[in-house]
């Protein structure tokens, strides 16, 4: 996985002009346009001629390998679920907004590779199983934006401020629910489809996950190391006996008397001497 991620990074560096600028704008506009054509068409559903169909693809309708990407998702966006032009437009706009953020952060090349990579995995899955959908690829954009901007706020229903990372957790819950629901219905093909989008996401963020897991492991080891445990015990004991933890060796200020004051220990002094922020850089070193 890491080797594939490195290859993608190298490809993006060597081909800076590769990609489709404003890719999500074209997809969002196509979503709305196809919905309107379906609504007002007198000859039947336009989507029926554009959706993914393995049978029709093998019988010459190869455009379906691409056109299924542009089909509207019936306004299915996290908790924004329903039919009608309002939900379709809202869904299209939201995906366009997220895609634009990712493209500005990554550049056109990397974002195009990310999105097209998800599409290709879905095509391969569809050619094998007979079913493919762009729905989970679009939802995986939430995971990407949550890794890059976890604390960025969006206005839910244009009223409630919500951090993107919480939307990503909702997104993850929906992925898990779809997998479980399909498994309960014995629909193995449907249960594996969300995992295809997750695979594409992991390819691009594998190093981030490895680094995050390594940080958590190191933090856990530090918090439970003998040195940390002994220090916490000594700190608690000092506070119980003296009524404070830190005391400036120059002016005698303590963290109890000045709770907003920061205290530091000098590495140049011969011993364990603490100083307030007024004297940490203004004292004679004890040798």
C-alpha cells in the first residue's frame, strides 16, 4: 500500500499538467442536468441509457463505463436524503464544494487521480460483479476532507456550525450501516461495494494512518512508562505536602498563587530548579 502511494506521489510530481481542472463542477452540473432531463423527458428516463450495466457494456454500449459517474444520486448526501430538485441541487453543490477544496489543497493532478482511481476501482468491480455506483466514491470525499481539515466548520442546514470531522464520523457510520444491512440481506456484492471506495481512500492516506497509529502508540507508551508514572506520583505527593507543584527559585511564585503563570525548569542549572516565565531567561545559573 505504501509503495503504491509513493508511486502516485511520484506520478503527480512528474505530470503536473495531468488532470481535469474543476472536475467536480462538471460532475455537479451533469447531476442537475440529467435529473432535469429525466424529469421533463417524454421518451423515458435518460438515466436508463447512462447507468452502469455490465450486459449492455459487453454488447457495445461502452459509454456506460463513463456516463454512470454523472448520474444524480437522488439527493442522497449523509442525512440530506430525499427526492426532488432541491435535494439533488444541494447534494451536487456540496460535492462540488468539497471537491474544490481538495483540488485547491492537492492540486488538479492529485485530485483527478484520487477521483478517477475510485471510478476505475468501481468499474473493475462492476465488470466482475455486474454492479457499480459512484455514490460511495462521492461519500469518500468526506473522509479526505476530514483528514486535511478536521476542525473546519460548515453550517448544517445553513444554521448549525458543525466540524467536518463529525460529519466524517456520520459518513463512516453510514458506510458501516450499508455494509451490515447488505450482509443481513445476504447481498454480498452490495456489502463489498462501500469497501471499494474505502480502499481507494486508504491508498492515498495510508501514510497518514500509519503515522497517526504510531503517534498514539508512542503516546500510550509514554503515559504508562515508569518515568511518567513516577513523575505523576511525585507531583501529586508534592502538591499534597506543600500545596503547590512549581515554585520559582528566584521570586518564590508558585502555581497555586499564580495559576495563569507558566513555569519551566532550566537545563543549564545543576539541579532541578524551576523558574517562572519572568525569570526563566533572566537568572544566574546554579552550578
